């Protein structure tokens, strides 16, 4: 059974949940994978040009012999009624290619993002086994007609697949009302990418509070400013691409560093004393399970996070402190600084939260 995977991210991007799943599938079964690259499912915006220039350096990766990467051609008009008729002509060679590679096999089709092409693939091949891996509330990131079209196609996709996987409690609650076969598959970490832990942290007078990741519309600059004012003698180090700059002049104790490759980012995290996840609590973040949480904890860092998405359910998790407002930031960071991990705490966290553990426990027919 060949896996046909319609990915929400390019193969050449840094390794994320989609990459980890197809690698696990091949390692577990020895079977081939057809990876279908994403294409525009909304109207283009000026910001797309800016985002196109912030790809991770060194992200391009070798395509293994067991993987075939196909790139669909498409005009970015998917939200328009009837756009399927135009793009279907462009998709014909790709579908023919998939048919030739599958032969008489019944594929496992996994969809990582709702799209008209995903619905067409399901209709053409009528697979016995299919999964929608819901990793986000996709319509929340769209607006206007694009948002309505995405919401409609996501509902159709949920109805069309055999099973739905969800990466957060909010998504589980949402889709359980519409689908009986919903499996909770949280995010995880790649233990092979983790740098060796620092045996001894250098003694220093300043505490380093660090964040690695995209700084977008969901980033809570007000929370960061409050932290900077509360801890003027400490350092707040922010690493990553900035799409939503601070609406104020940055205090001197906030350091802004450029985006870097994933392995470099993981090494940079080791120099943090406390890992930060300062996201706003809104529609964009209600379904988010941040992978950086797993990476922080795997590296032995304590975590201070705002009260959003899956983090809201981790108040009792070891080394994790949830700030519910700017009023409790001081208490949260002191608790994080004072926390002492059990000797085997980090290694146990890693062994319990790998991608292999997640997928082995998931509801899937191989």
C-alpha cells in the first residue's frame, strides 16, 4: 500500500509533522510515498512575496529513493466557484502520474491541508483508508471569500475521509461533533535533532528568557514588554523571522536575532534559562500545539507560556508555567527560575514525546 500524502508544506522546508509522518511510514512499512506539494488555496497577498524570502537557509533536502515529490500546477483562484474546472485541466498530468505509480494498489491517502485537489484525489482513487490530519484551524488564517471557501472544503474533506487526526484538544472538540472516527495525535519532537545537553550552565548574573520561532500576528508583544519591564536586568532573546514588528520602541534588554536553520536554533535554545511561548489567546491560536514546547522541555528548559491553545491544558505539567495575564508574569518567571528538574526528567520527556511514539499510538491501518 503506497502512501499518497498531500502536504501543507513543501518537502524542501525544514522538517515538520508531515515530513516526520512520511519518514515514519516508510521506516515502519518499507513502502513508497508519493508526496504532493502544496499549491495556493487562497488569493495571493502582498505579504506572500515577503514570506517567500524568509525560507530557512539550508532547508533544501535530498529526496530519498522511496519518495516521489509531485508539484501540482494551479492558478491561485481556488476560492472562486468553478475554479475546479480550470485547475482540473492543470492537474490531469499529476493524477495520471499517480495512477501509473500506484498501478492496481489501493493507496493510503493522507491529507495535511484541505484543498480542491485533495477532494479530487479522494474522488478519483476512492481509497479504502484515508486520513485528514488536522494540524490547524485553517480557515482562521484566511479572510473573506478565501475563508468561506476553506471552511466549506474542510467540512467536505472531513466527510470524505475515513478518519480524522487532530493535533489539539480544541480541534478534537470541533470535529468530534461531526465525525465519529477522530483520533487525538498531539505534536512531538525529533530526538535525533537534539544537541547534546550542556553538562554545566555557565554562571551568570542575568537570566536569559528566550523565544525561537516566527513572530507573527499571534505574538503577544504587550506581554513581552511587561516581562522586559519587570526584569530590566535580565535578557529577553527573540530569534526568528518578524512579520509583526513591535508596536513600540524595544527596551534595551530585548535582543532581536535573525532566523536560522533548525539545528542552529536548537543549539541556541541551550543558552536560554527559560523558554518563552508568548502567544495571544485568540482564534489563530486556540487550536495550536507548539512544537517549540516539546523542544524546550527536551533540552531541560523550564517554560513560561501564555494561556492559549494546547498550552492551556498544561498547568500541571512539570517545568511548565502558564501566565494567564500580565499580572502574574512575575510569579510565573520566578517559579520557572526556581524549578529543579528530576535527574531523568528530560530523558523521560523525550522518550514519551517522539514522533514515533505518537504515530505508533495513532489510529492507522498500515
